[in-house]
């Protein structure tokens, strides 16, 4: 395995995940506020599940997203 190539590829994947996830969360929250589903002062439970095929990895991260 080429460590430099692996690390570069991994960083690129995580950057894509982070940017895409943030945009999707922001859109979903704004849409929910506009639709009156939430007020905008909640703490929303959040969970991210990472799976990597070929190495049998499943990793779950749970937390909260505070809106105010």
C-alpha cells in the first residue's frame, strides 16, 4: 500500500463527505423551518453511519446539532 496515495485519497473522500453533508443538513433545516416543521431553536439528534466495503467497517457517530 502506498501511504501517501491512501492518505490523499482518504482526505479527499472525507472532505467531500463533510462539504456535502453540511450542505444537505443546512438545506433540510432551512426547508423544515420554512415548512413550519421545526421552529429553529431545537437540538436535533444526528447520526452518521460510515461503511467501507472490502474491510467490513461500519462505524456510527451520534450527536446533536444545536440550532440556537
